[in-house]
C-alpha cells in the first residue's frame, strides 16, 4: 500500500483533480503540464484535443460529462480543507511549472532517460596555437594536467537539456576546446552514456553527489526547484574534485557561453577565493528577512565588509584556498542557522552571500548577463543589461527550452536555441 506524506497526497489529489477536469472541458487548454508530458512522451508542445467524431451518441456523451463533473466535484470537496490551510508560499511552489517532471508516485530516473535523445555534436578541435594535453596510457586525459581548463556543471533530469546546451556553447566558442575538462555533478545514475553519445570526444568525469549530505540542511524556498539537493553540490566541489584540481569554473545549467571561456579561466582572483560579477546597485537587504537585519548576531557578519549581490551560478573558485580555509563548513553553519531562524528565502544563494559578499574578486558583467528567466514566480521576459555579452544566463523561473516548446518564447530565448541538441526518441 502506497503511503503519501500530506504534501505528496495533496499534489497527487491535485493531479487527479486536474485530470478529471481536462476530461470534461476537452475544448479548453490543458492546465496539467504533467499530463501533457506523459501523454506526448515528453513533447512539451501545447496541443488542442481532437474533436469527438460521433462515436458516442448524445445520451452516452451527456452521461459521461455528468459523471466526470460529479467526480471532480467530490475531489474538490475533499481537497477544500487542505487547500484553505495550505500556506500561500507552499501553494505557489506546488502549482508552479517547475514541477513538470515530478510525478505523484516514484518513477525510476532510468525511465525518464528512455525519452531523452540528443543529436551528436560535431567534433571540436584545438587551434594550432593551443598547447598539448597529457594523455594516460589508456588514452584518456589526465585530470591533473596543468594545461586544462576545468568547468563544473550539474546534470539532472529536469535541467539536462540546458546542461547539454551549455556544454555545446562552451565548445563552439572555445579556441582550445580539447583543453577543457568538464566535471559533471550528478545525483542520478545512467547519465554518463548519454553525455558520451552526444559529445564523443569530450573530456569529462562524472561525480556522484549524495543528496543525503544536504537534505537535512535544506529549507523551503520561494520555488521548489531551488530546494533540490543538487543545487547545493557547488558547496562541495573542493571535496568532490581531485586535490590536484586547484581552480574550477562553476556554471549553472540554464546558460550559454558566447565567448572563449579561457578568458574567464584566467581571471586574477588576487587574495580572494571566488570571483564573480558583482552588482552593487542591487538592493542587498532584500536577500534576507527582516528578522535577519534586526539581529546583531547575524548582521555583524558584514562588519568591515562592503557586501554586494553576486549570482552564484557563475563563479571562478580557488579550490586550494577553499580547502585550506574550510568554506564548506562555514556555508553549512549558515544553513543550520536558517533552519532555526529563517533568515532568507532564496535557496542556495544567501549562504554564499553571507560567507563571501564583500570578499569577491570582481569579474566583468559581460560574464553573467543573468535574470533572463524573469522573476522567481512568473518567469516574465527580460531584456539584456547594457554592455557587451559573453554569457547569457536564464536565472529565474522561466527556462528557454520550456518557453520555446510551448510556442510562447521570450525574444531572447532565440539566442539559446542554436545550442539546443535535444531530440525525442521514437
């Protein structure tokens, strides 16, 4: 017998209710994203249901509609107390489109993968002036080669399409693509084969990140996607990657690079541990709750610092210094404080601000044209910031692959599309 938690039970009931409604109002838009995915084998395009062709007589059709209406009404009656008592923030998270791949019952990740297929990328070769890389006896590249550029990206089912596009964009714009080594952080298995089939010449390694390491530290956020354990894997790069890897570029999965990433790699961090584009004109106070700013025990962390907002989705990290100082433990400590005092609302970013804001090596803004996914609720369309562009980042709730497939793209989503290698298995 399947036993669901209250939140899972509610999500399952909502799923059932929406399915019943869609069977009644067949001429209306399907408002269950999940139902359309299962029905169309992960084809996210919105479609109108086919018209009835007279297979049923009028009486039978009327009976079916009445039966469906009665069933939906009964579900609504059962659900109404739960819906009325559901906290508004939680209701937003549970109904938001980021849940389009979360099923009401457990489904094996390998079952998802049979629906994913990516076109094979072309081979990308180093230019003549690129240095050679060290090969092992097996023919593989040594991860400890000092000539490599190290890039870390997460791979998960929901953002897999974005991760593949990000890798494609990096290779396409690099003068020395064979000198880039990718470190993929995963919490699911069976992804390595898919990456290898898409990028046969890619130099990469897959690292398993155990979700249980952070599950007890994660607090609820404004979007459920921000609560996923893999979002916090960046905190553990110094532990996951080989000790010989002394520097890494961390990139989110919802971006494309339109410049040579070696320019970002050579950023001078000086005495700092991380480098990132800073935005000192942003209202820094909004990233923490009022309770945080009223408590001197917390605000004292910024004493002697001039903290500015930065987006942790694009960072150059000195792993050697990170390991020496023990920054992972400092971030975990703030996450523990968050569990008991609720000092912020935005997932994995605030702990980075608490530890590093005011101690960040500034990088040109061109390397993180962020916010293209809109705000964290509506995913509204955004324009580029003034100035040159080397990296486009769809941070926020709107993702370009979903908007393109739904035929409701934002203008800038067309800049992501050329790097998309996604295709459906048939």
